[in-house]
C-alpha cells in the first residue's frame, strides 16, 4: 500500500508541456497571437486577437517584438505560424483595398479617437496635426495628437504617416524616422515635392477657380483640377475673403 | 472585463501543471491530457466571465479546477472511449532530454496508463485523493459524491491498482 501510493504520487509531478499556458490564453482570447509577415514594407511583426489586429512593428527580432509588446500592450503573446488568410488581408490593407479590424483596448479614449480619426485619411492624402485635434473636438491638443500618433501601436495599418506638420516638415515617425515616412507617402502617391514647395511658401490651402472651393493640397477633389486652375491661400480668412468656401470632404476649416 | 483577464492569466500560470497532471492521470496519455486541460481552462474562463467579482475573489481555484477537469473527462468519456495506451512503451516519446529523463517519462506514462485502466469512478477518486492529495471532503465536493463513497472508491481503486483485481469481484 505504502509503496503504491508513493509511486502513484509521481503522477502529480507531471509538468504541463512548454507553451501550454500561452496556448490556453490565446484560445481564451486573453493572449494575442503573433507572426512575422513579408509585406511591401519588408518584414513586419503583427499581433492580433479575436477583436482584430492589436500591434504591428518592424522589429529586428521576435524577442525585440515580444519585449516591446509586453511593455506597451501588457498582454501575453504567443507566436504562431502566419495564417495564410491573414497574410492576404494584410497585403490588401497595406495597398488600401481593405480595412482590417483593430483592437485598441488599453489606449486612452483620447488616443483611440486620434487613431480612429487618422484612419479616415485616404491613401494619397495628408492632414496636419491640428486638423486631427480639431476634428476630435480638442482643437488645442495638437501636441497630444502628436504624442498619440507617435505611440501608435499599429503603424502602417493605422496610417499615422498621413498626419504631417502644416509647415511642410515631415514630422517624426515611430515606424523608422522621417525618411521612412517620406517613402511610404511617396509609395501612396503623395506628391511630396509639390506639398513641401507650397508649405515653404506659406501656402496652406489650394482653391479651385471653377468651384470656388478650397481644400488641403492633397485632397482627392483637388487632384482632378489642372494646375493652372489652382489658386493658393495662406489661411482661411484669405480664402474666404476671395469668396471661397471650405471643402466638405477634407474640411480645411469648419464649414459655415 | 480587464480584471477577469488578469485573474484568468494568473490562474492559468499558477495552475497549469496541476491541471495538466490531473488531466494526464485521468486520461492516461499526454495527447488527451492537453486537450482536457485546455478545455478545463476554457470552461473556467467562460464561467469566470459570468461570476460577480466577490465570487471570483472567494473562489477556491484549486478545488474548482479539479471539479471542472473531472467533468470534462466525464463528458468526453460519454462521447468517445478514451484511447487506451498499451503498457509496453507504445506512444513514441518525443522527449529529447538525457536518457534518464526519457526513461522516467516512459515510466510515468506507463503508470498513467495503468491508472487510466481503472473504471472511471475509482480512477477519479484515486487521482484526486492520492495523486493530488485533496482531502476526502475536497475530493467529495469535486466529484459531487458523499465522502463515504469517495473513501470506498479510493480503497477499491488502490486495491485494483495493486493487482488484486485478478481476484475478480470486489465485494463490500
């Protein structure tokens, strides 16, 4: 009896296999899964859970990505083989053909508002930081918008690169510095040289003579006009004074 | 919501070995053990989400998880018979450790397979009482049986394990 119960007790010392806790947490949706994907931007580490994509980084290694994720997002993370359908979705997303769902839990409501607003900016267009601040109802919080965008956990996917300084300087970019930001914007079809030439001359808006509407220089509606039909304005008062009204799509000023 | 997730993460990390070991002892092989252990935690998580905070705080996690694991195994058995592993080193061991580790693992596997050959009611009782050292009261609660029944089942289960079951009928 004694020896048998001693022997049987060895079964209590069995250890769960490696990674077991992480697999359980991922299945319950408490941990995020992640994999590395080859994209147009190179290798990107992407994390997701049942609510959507939660993080993306061009980390140098899996270890670096895990450390960053743990610090920034705080949930456990499980590496998995990249699912083929997600790879296709990511490709579509980066080409602007699709909107993935995102999980922004854990960010402040302000940061979430900034990122949601940023998602509305179309591919090929840019907006100033001040525009985001005004649109989300905090017109004075321009610097806070910059901070929220700098801490965007899902760059490339949530296009924080489409928010730029109004003086034409391509602002900072968490996803690889100003050069990376320029590259991505060019890739998306933004005419950077024109944009910067305008900004350096102090022009903030472009008006179209035929419609008497003024827009941000990258606005979709302005792209159809010929170059000789543009007029440029330094500020809202100048545009309104010339009889132009703000575009209702890119909203360079509150329409009145 | 966030709170439940934290509680659950801790619960999984603190109890993963224990729950896996129970599942292993109850099913007799590592493959089923992982499935049962996973199901146990997923069920626990679903339940936690519906519990009010004070119930979560007062929960006796250890006993509660044992109870869920027992139920998961019972439900599986109702569906499909558990895979019986032959005693003589069937399952190819994928362990890559030193030789003693492999041998020990095989021994433990054989032991688990022996326990798994017990009829369910004896197996459950022996696993909870003698492998996981629950008190008779705790084991009775986890199994949903009277203490006396559990005591009797433990006794018979051990007797069978020792090989006395060759005597055929066990009376009493």
